[in-house]
């Protein structure tokens, strides 16, 4: 006998021999030689409640001993359900849950005693044995705690759990006590007062399980992890748990996602727990694992599209997104990318440089284009693999030991939804797994081939899935089961063709661990033990099989029912548990037959179009809530590919024209390096109230020396306490000086207690070289958002409280910056500004230079002052020293001597203007010395309006201390304090200017310059000024030289005025 058992155990195919070995043991030794605890459940379903109670009582309290038996045994769920498969001729059978359950008899005893009113009897038995000298205190405490929980005596149960904790956490005893302790904790979960005590014990198990060379057996390790994660979720999140082990009343099932795991004979035999996921809209969190655990989006998608989500990072939270049969994610060293498929892992991908720190979460984006899936982590591309057309599913993957999460998952773009999916179209078989750990793929136990014709049907080119015949002992009923990972959902259908040749070619469909036997040679053989359950069709149905031909099978699921069709005839029905996972499989006895299958097609009632991104189940509405209503705000939008109009934008930075370049995508800005320098673009806008600002950039590149930063950023300056809110896309070597980091960072600069403070409250890894920076103000909150690359989905980063809104206006700036030696460059593509109120030149109607010329010529009156004319020269009213004006044949030469205080020299124009007007001063700038101090030397045409603010507009040509010459627009107004405020609105580099011009059209004043040697003027800016008349002497032409010994000299040739009316 011993030799015979050894023969069955030694033929070399480890996992696939479980069934045959167990059958042999059963046949040789009988029921009594199986585990005693498990054996008693074989008669369980046939007993009355009182008989079950007496059976359990005798087991837990063995007669003649002081023992309280607190063992935990693995029992096939079918035993407890009382179902052992169907018999020939059965038309409908129940498919029982496909799992092995851990059962603790003492817990069942107390449940039965509670139902029968015999709890006092059990309690007395425990007390009696506890009084014995050799009593086991831990076993007694477990039983007493179960009794207290059954009576809902929370205080007593807490006390008992406290006494139990050090006993069950003793590494020398934990293996024998963990099973019953986990059952105790499962019972305790319904009493919130016990959660803290239970978590303390579970955390001890969790830490023991994480140790290298853990003392915990694998199945208890996995159950301990699952129990800890699940209770932790219930305690601290209080959300519904989704999965086979979820308690009644807690189940909240998503409509478009299927949970499944790769299960094997080992994982089922070991009683590994079923995977569990907690779900709320916009968020999945794993609360228990089985093995390789997956969530499948139930709608197939093909074509070009994107998937993106926020995914948990490390620290036992590793979670991976996948599509097309593959998943990928970072290794702990940040230098490797782990990747794989449903059944296993692929070779690790090494990165040339490490990923930036990921932290607790990462933004993962899948870009599916032209048959490839590219994985990007925080904007960096890390993996690109060909997709499998047989696996067009978006998946979420994690290992059993993790409790990670996914939130705000969105599928965007324009994917096509196929009506059906061919599951064996790809020879890699990425979505399939073997229950008995057989090899899968090319030249493996299960493989896709294009075989020669088998029956003259002309289908020799059709790919065929082949399960090889092998096995050292023919007739040992060696099992082979290939399963497709994505479960068969409600209203789903799987159809296929299989080749049948009696005695050599046969294959049977399976749902989970239930196999439907089609071969009449197998109908009389019904094994009573094993990992699988066999459900044969009747003899009449089996007669439908066509020998030596291709046969057609179809499995259809309708809610809680499965129906099998063979060659067009319904031959089998089964009821199923809708809460279980129902994976389709193909089974054969591989020691006896070859399996040949083709045209395996899955179809379902899935929608033929995906819901919009914000309507998808895992889409968060955080950003939607933050920006709700901004679409109704006033809007300014500019595409920088259309240019950089000076009347709408103000540029800053030394010699900015040398560093701003118009390209097809927009405005390319490059910071050349050096010390802290910024190059900025500001819209000429006044924004009031709430706002929503979005700046799109591309082509960001940066390098900087140690301790520095290089960035592009969006900055908004609030009038309240001089507060600046900044969102950076930055390369920084401030902290990690050796290699630097690519990040997105928020900042707020403000005045607190009289001092300027700089606060950087949030940062996250981000390597995207293009994207959108977004700042949203709602009341006293500023929200920071970012979208990477061309994504339309914004990621919420951070919110900051800012001072309450005042009557002032927010100022906006797009900046390229380095803080130390290095460089930064980017292309600004667009700017969108939404606000409660918008005003300023950028949103005013705009006329071109040509249109201004046409409208000028149409004005009713005109007047020209030719300063080469002596009469005009004599009538000039001077400003400053009269000696500063000198008449010449070419015009009036005006000289401004340098002064350390501000003094102006020039003249007033002797007429008043009404309505629209156009005034141009033609000149030659002969000398323009740079200022001695920090001011400027300047030539300007001033237009003053008699409005309450005494508004004055200056069209200027100026030089700075660094010799930088610019055309400028300056606004002067009286402030609330009664003093003049001067605001520079436009600053445009110009080497020399020959004309300064101001033109009002319907309350809008345009300021123009014409550079020397140019034929056409340029609009520098515009602003709203109203229709106030310009009185005599309110038009002035003025020069100023800053600093003793400096000089400005200009030859004024001519002033031409056009207007609706000119006085006198």
C-alpha cells in the first residue's frame, strides 16, 4: 500500500497531480483516514440542527479530557452547502462557491448553541475544563470571547481579547492559534467597540507575516493580511466592502468592473482568502488578497485612447494599471520597471536613470496608439509594449499582500468598442492562466497553432488552441484546466468550436472550478474528491457530439443561471452565485486526450460607447466641484501660435525679444542662464472676483547648478497683502543636489506680520515636458491643478487659504526662470483666463495699424505743426528751460540737460481735441544717454484726460541704466492717497524711434511707435480712457535726462493731429 501511494505521488507533475492523488488516497484508505475535523463535515448537510450541535460538541470537548479543541480546518464549501455535483440525467444543478473555506468548529458550536438556546451549556463546559490543571488558557479565552461576542457583551469581550493578545502573538504558538483567532476577530467585527482590540492582534500577525522567514504558514499569512486590511478599512473609512467575503448589507457593487484573481490548485487547496475590494465612487481600495488579483473594466476598448489615474505607490500598496494583456509599475529601487500579464511576470525593465521619488501615490497614464500601450509614471515614459487583441481590457493589478488603491481613473479619447472579442487571437495567451501550473504560450503545454486540416473542412489556417496530451501514467486522470482571466459577466456569452475524436481528442467547458463533462466515456466516472467538481450532461445530450469533427459549444450567462448549448441544442443548466467570480475555462484529462479549440469568442451586452470621462465609475468629482460655475465666467483666451500682440501682453526680462521666438506651436522662451532672472508674459487684464487661469506649455527643458531651480510657472498676484500664488513645473537641485528632481510644486508668497514669507506647501514628482498649469480661486481658496502632456484631465494638487477678496485686481504672469546658473526653456501655447469680471486692453476691441490709418483719414478735421516753419517755432509754448529749445531748418531741436531730480523739457501742443483723435509726433532722436541712477532717460508724448483720476497716458522711448532701449506705454493716475501712481503697461525693445503716436477710437486709446528705418508703426498697447476731451496744453512732448552730465537731444520735425473736432 505504501508503495502504491508513493507511485501516485512521484510521477513528476506536481500541481496537476492533486486530483489523482486525492482520489487514490480516498479509494485506498477511505474516509476515516482523511483529516478527522474535515471528515465530519462530509455528513454535515444531512444532519438536523441538534445533531450538528451534538457532533460539534463532541469534537470541541472530547470526552475524558480537559481539552477545548480550537482547531481550524479547511473544508470545501460544497460540503457545507450539501452539494456534491450532479448526477447523470440532471437538467439543472447549483454551482457551489468555488473556494475552500477555513472552518473553526468551536465557532460553529457557539453559533449552533446560540440558535438552540444552549449557550449556558457550552459556557459551563468551558469553565469546567478551564479549572483543570492542564487546561490551555488560550483555547479557553478564545471560546469565552466567542461566547461574549455572541451575547454582545462588548466590555467582557474587550477584556478577554486583551488577555488573549500576548498568548496568540507568541511566535512559538501563533501557528496553532492563528486560525481560531482570525475566526474570533471575524465574529468581533460586527461590534465596533471591539475593533481597536482586534486591530492590535491583527497588527501583530501582520508584522510577523512581513518578517523574512515568517513563522506563519502561507495560508494564515494571507488570511491575516486580508483580515487586517479589511478591518482597518472598516474602522477608519467606514465604506462598503465589495467581494465574496463581504458581510450582508455591506455589498456595494460597481456596475462596470469585475474582480477576479489568478487561482491555482495550490491557492485553493491552501484556502487562501478571496480578494476583496472596497469601492466608492471615484475610488477602489483593496482590503484583502488571494494571489494575483485583478479588476477588469468590463467594456472592451480598441483603437487609440488614454487611461489615467492616481495610483498608490509603495509600502505594501503597490498597484499597477494595465491594458492589452500587460501591466507595468515601478520597482522599489526606482531603477526598474516590473511588468507582466495575468498569469505571471515578464523580465524586469531597467531604466537608464532612476525615477524621481514616488511617495504614497503616482499619476499613471496609459497611452494606446497604433497597437502599442505606453506606460507613463508621473509624466515619464517607462514601458511600451504591443497590445494583445485578445485582451482589450483595462485592468488594475496587485499582489495578494498589498492594500493599494486607485482613484480618479478615466478612459478618454475615442476608443472603439467591439461587439465581440476573439480570446485566442494572440499566440501569447496573455489573459489565460493554468489552474495546475502548466506552461502557456508558444511550444508550451497550452499553445496557439495553425495546424493542418483535421477533417477536410478547409479551415487549416484558423488558429487553434491546443492542450497537449502528456503524463507519465496514462489512466491516472491527470487534470489540465486553462482559464481566461476576465470573468463571464451577466448576459455574457462564450462560443467556441472544439474537435472531438473519441478516445484521443476531447475538451470540456468549465466555469470556475465546475467542469461540465461532455464526453460519454467520462459520464459514469464521478470523482468524489479533488479541487474540481464535475457535472456531466446526460447520455442523450452526449449523443449530440459529432465524432471526428469540429463541434460547437456556447455558454450563456443570464443573471444567476448558466446554460450550455452543444451543436445548437441546450444540454445543461446550472444556477450560480452572482457574487462569485465566474471564469471560463477549458478542461481535459491531459494523460488521455489532446484538447483542440478554435474561434473562442466572448460577447456581452456591454455598451457600444464608453460614458464620458466624468460619468465613469472611478472618476472623482473633486476637480469638477472646484471649477463648477467657472464655465459661465467672462473669458479671455489666446493661442500664442497666433502671435504675441503687444496691445494685449506685457513682456519682462532683459532683452526679452532676444529670448522670445515665434514658432508654429506658440512663443518659445529660453532663459539663457546666469543668476536669478525671469522672463515673463503678462496679459494686459484686470481680473476681479473669482477666477480660473490655465496656461498651456510644451517643450520644457531645464538644467541648473547645484542648489538651484529651473522652471516654468503660472503666477497670480493678488492685491490682498501682496499675495502671490505660484504653480511650478520645475527641475530642482535644491534638495537632491547630485541628480536633481522633476516636480510640480505649489507656492504662496505673502506678507505676514510685516515680513515677506515664502511657503512651498506641496510638491509631487512630475516629468511631463508639456501640460497645463491651472490656478482657480473660489472665495478665500486658491486651488492648484495640473494636467500632463495633452491630457484634458486635471489632477488636484493642493488648496491654500488666501486673504478675503478686496476691490483690487489680480495680475497674471507666465514665467520661465532659473535661480542659479543653468538654463530653462519652454513654449507657451495658450492662456485662458476666466473671471467674474474682466477688463483691460486684452479684452478690448482691437484695430490693426491699417485700420487705424483708414479711420484716421476719415476724421473730420486735421492740423499739422511743421516745426521747420519759423511761425510755428515762434508760437511754441515751452516746458522747462526755454533755452532747451532751438529752432533749426529741419525742425525744433530740444535738449534736456541731465539732472539728479526729475525735470522735463519740451513743449505743449496748442489745440484741444474732441471725440476720436489721432496725434503723431515725428522726430529724430540724436542723443539718449543712459541714466546715472536707477531711473530712466526718456522721450515721451503725453496725453492727459480731465477725468476724476487725472489719467495720463505716456507713449515713451526710454533707456535704462543697462543701456536697454525700449518703446513703452505708461499709465499715470491719482491713487486713493492723492498721490500719482505710475504703471508701466508695455515694454518693447527698440533701438531707435522716429514716431510716437496716440489714437483714440470710441473710448479706446491706442499707443503706437515707429522704429527708425521702419515703414510701418507698431501698436504697443491700448487701454480704455473714455471720451473726455483733450484740452489745450494737455498734449505734451517731453524729454528727461537722468543724472548730472547726461543729456537727451531730439529733433522734433512735425506733429500731425486728426480729430472729430479740433479747437481752435
